[in-house]
C-alpha cells in the first residue's frame, strides 16, 4: 500500500514539474515573441490554471498532513 501511494505521489510531482517547466520554457518565450492579444489571453489563462493547480496541491498537502478530527473541539 505504501509503494502505491509513493508511486502516485512521485508521478504527480513529476507531471506537475514537467508541466511547470514546459509552461515557463515554451510558453513565456512564445508570448514575448509575438505579443498578440490572443496569445496574451491564452498565456494568462494558462498562468491562472497553473496557479489554481498549485494552490490545490498546497491545500491537499496541508489537509493530508493535518486531518480534522471527527466530531468536536
């Protein structure tokens, strides 16, 4: 059971890291080279998506590390 959880965590981290690198290495130079309105809106949408996924991961990690106790104070 531990090996499956570890594998899923590592796979998720690697996919997140890969998406981050591709977004910053490929997306930003493409945005700066053309600068058209559609490219700017697409880059903004991609950035907001990346930001929401990052916050989701942070919330998931916090809730996993500190689960709430059932029924009380």
